[in-house]
């Protein structure tokens, strides 16, 4: 990877990497993100559900008391983390959430349960 990056650097900028590969330094970083590339923010859904439980809207799912998520930001963490942190804090404090309900639903940790229910699948 270093070699490919240095070749690209030379091609794009004309800069030469150090000749000795032992002097090259670098690191690898991973950004975790959900498959739909939207972060998870809000109260965690309860794993145990009752028969007949409504699954048509994420906000109606039963929740695990005291367990809230704000994760999976991927490459957008620096911009989304403060806003979604405020939203999660508002939910915990019981104050108005600074986002529209449709946006809250789109990052709700239970959104896959709703999607599966709409498709007729079960998790």
C-alpha cells in the first residue's frame, strides 16, 4: 500500500518518497459504519418482543432501559457526531429533540427490524 501511495504521489505531485522503505511510516485506520451508511443514534431496541408487537415504525419499538447508542458514523463522524449526540442527549433528558422525526427514524437503531417487518422477514 505504501508503494502504491508513493507512486501515486509522484505521479500526481512530482514528489519523491524516501528511497529506503524502512523510513516510510504510516498507519491504517478503520471507520465502522452500518451497511446502509447511516449512523445509529437513539435508544436501543429491546431484543425480546411480544407477539403482535407493532413493527411498522421504529419509534414504536420497545426499548432497553438506559441503553442509548451514538455510533457507526463512518467518514461522517466529524460532522454528524455533535448533532446526533445532542439528539441522544435530548432523548435521555426528555427534552425536545433538535431533529425532524423522519431524520430520527432514519438513524434509529431499530430501523432494520422495521425494514424486515415490511419485507416479511424476521430477525
